[in-house]
């Protein structure tokens, strides 16, 4: 490479492969930066540089590379757009992740399904954009079999004191398999039912919540509160 006037790209690629086999990731990154300057139209080089930065646990640099290429209009595939959105989230820039995902979905670059809608909802929630988060979680819950999607939607409803919607979302979450915190879900369902004036239904939910270690103490406190009121 040093002796040649215009060394071809595959020479650099061979050298890159050797650095990678030796786990010389710093050398990989330096060489890839050089390759990107020499061969700017090779999109696989910036993808490799992004991957090397992630391997080196330097996500901020990986994000900088992807964002630069994206602004240049060269990120258009669904996989690359989702990776960029995930990097925004990893670097705690959720608003940019949400805007990117929503715009890409509207443009048809990212398919709308349970997974992408859930990712979008997560981004809006982390960005503290409650209206957009609720709307996105509602759409995600319609096509998702994951109980945690309905559970998270219920939590947003509870924060807004939308007891009826929260009750429905919690009941749906509890009916689906795989809910990681069923005791908490029963406890929150009891609170929502209590706020709606359904005392007997609330008592039933608190009784079920008392059967789980994490929610037992709070459930017993609520059951005692109901007994005092009766």
C-alpha cells in the first residue's frame, strides 16, 4: 500500500481483515477512517466502522459516524435506520430516536409492526412526550402478544388518572403470558378499580396481589384499608 500510487480497495480490505483477526480494533478503526476518505461511496466501510466502535465500547463515536452518513442521505434501509434509532436511545437522545422512527414509518422505510411500534413508543416515553407515547403504545398493543406492552401502557394511563383505560390495559396484560411482574399488575389493577368505585373487584385484585412477594406488603395495606372502610 505504501509503495503503490493508487492501491486498490481490496488491498485495504485484506489489511483490515488481518487487523481484525488480531483483534487490533484501534488499527481497524484508523484504517477504516482512511478507507472511507479514499473510497467514500463504499457504504459497507462506514457500517464496519460503526461495528468496530461498538466492539470498542465507544457508542458515541458509532453514533457520530451513522448520524453523519444519515445526514448525507445514505442511510435508507430499515435495519440501518433502526440501528441509528437504537444508538440514539443508548446515548439517551430519545426525542431524535422517536422523530427518526416516526418519519421513517410514515415514509415507508420502516414497516409498522409490533416490534417497531413498541420501539417508537419506548422512545416517546423516554422523551417524556406522554401523548405520543400513549398513542404509540396503543398501536403497539393492538398487534403485540407481549404482556409488557399493555402493562407499560397501563402505567401511562395511571399517571394520567385514566382509571378505566388503565383497568382494561392491566386486565389485558394479565391475560397474556409472560408478564414479568404479575403481582404489581394485580396491585395496580386493584388501585384502578378502587378509584372507579368497584370495591369488591378491587379487593379481589389486592387479594391476588398479596400472593406475590414484591406486592404482598402493599396489598395487605390496601386490604386493611378496605376493611376499615366497610
